[in-house]
C-alpha cells in the first residue's frame, strides 16, 4: 500500500500537467509552448535525480530513503501550488521530479525483497499500479479541477497524497536493513556493465515507441478515427484501463518466464500493434480495441524490465532500478520527438506509430543481443585423436 500510494502521487503530478497547460498558461500569462517547458523541467528532474539521489543515500536503510524522497516530492508539489510566477513554478517542477526515478528504483528493490519467492515481479507491478490508477482516475479529476476551479488545487491534492504516503511508509512499510556491501563506488560499477546498458537501451528506445503513439493520440482519434474532441478524454480512460490490466499481467509474465524473453516478446507485440493502428485506425471499433491493447502493452513491460535490470545490476540494484526510470523519461522525449517528425514533414497522423513500431523493433534487437550475451559459452571438448600404425612387416 505505501508504494502504491507513492506511485499514485507521482503518476498524478507527472501526467496531469498535460491537461493543465492551457489553464496554467492563461493564469500566469505565458504561451502554451512556454508552459510546455514545465513538462520538460519535470522530466529533466527525473533524469538528474534518479542516479544522484540513489548515490547519495545508498548506505541508508530503504525505509529512510523512501521517507526522504517522498518528503522532497511533497514539499515541491506544495510549492508548485503556491508558485507566484512561471520561473518559480519551473524550478518547483524540476525539484519535484528529482525523487521520481529514485523512488521507483528503491521501491522496486524493496518490493522484490518483501515478496514471496517467485512473485517478485508481481510485487513490483502492485507498486506500478499506482501509476496506472493515476492515469485512469486522478489525472481526469486533476484536469477537471484545473478547468473548473483552479490548477493550483490539483498540485495541492498531489501534496496531500504525498503526506498520506509519508504516513503510510512510516506506519506500514517494514524496516529492511541497508545493504552492507553497498557504497557509491560499487554502485557506479553498473555503468561499466554492457548488459546494463543494453537494458537501458531497450527501455529508452523500445518503450519510446509507445510514447510516439500516445503523444499524438488526440489528433489520431479526431482526424483519422473521426471521434469528436469531447470523446478523447474517455478514450484516454480506455487506454488507462488497458494500462491497469497490462501492468498486472506483466508482473505474472515476468515471474513465470525469464524477464529478457518477456521484454522481447512484448516489444514485438507492441510493434505489430502500432502497425495495426497505422492501417486500421479508420475503423472506429478497431481503433478503440487497439487503444486498449496498446495501453495494456505499454505497462505490461514495466515490471519485467525492472526485474531484468535488478537481476543485471548485482549489488548496484538500487542505482540500476533508478536508471530504468530515467531511461523511461528519455524514451518519453525521444518517442515524442521522433514521432513528430513525420507530421512536420507533411505526413498524416498515422505515421508517428510507424516510427514507434520501428523503435519497438530496435528494442527487440537490443533484447536479442542481451539474450546472446547472457547465454553461457559452449564448452566444446575436442574429440580424441586416434593414431593408426602400420601393421608389422613379417620377417623374412
């Protein structure tokens, strides 16, 4: 429950900003592109904070680390609610993003340690279910509050969730001991591991394909599938429902099969689904089904990729798990940027998903390379050589 609550707050503050841009821009007298910098500031905070905060706190018990991270999260979301101007809000958003990756990284390690053997990925999936519930419930509520009341109240609500998470961690999370073998220098060893870099590449490039889809889902649904603009919010709820289902399935898959094979299979399914969106989005009921399916696949990979990184990182499991969250945010930016290129070049709104499918296929390629690296070398024993001698020559 404490980790789920943390995921709920983090998911809300990350994704609700997309729905509040117009309200914030109007209230602070800035343009919508300028307000968009608030999204980038949060993402930058995630990328910077994930390795930095883990490295600073690696010798401390996980419970104390999580309390510290959630305190930062709560304080700067509260400051976001009271920011007098765009510069202050930009800084608050950056600092609010710092604990994001570290919280999920440390939380993943805690969840896997507390889980029964063979159910580690399912435990991590429960934590990530906070993200999916945020997309399904809290983001629409926060957007409604911003539209009809005041956007500042939404960030105040996030701060309240942060306080509830602090209390839940304090009361209910078991006090696990610190890793006695951990130190900053050892944690950095993960960056010398080529397999860890492959997992990061799978995440940043492979899952970036999903962001190439969801970044442009609104014009895809209105201009290609011919839904009304008012229907888009309900379509996003459908995608959020798919994320909840996919997250739970992904945890079970990662516990049953090797995580690297699970990731490769899911990315291949993602590529095929994105191509299906390209060809069949003109049919409304098919478009809705594919929206649900893509949402499911996007979160189905979350627990497997986290377990894969924990297994690959050795004693640097916390830093490795946190780096995956940074990689997800790199994938977010990369997918949105590359997915927008076909639109800039004059192609239709079905072409970002083609870019996304290509990114997913590249992710499959990285996964195959990782599978080959993890396979033990074959010990080939040479066959014994037989020496043949000529029969003795009979004496005269």
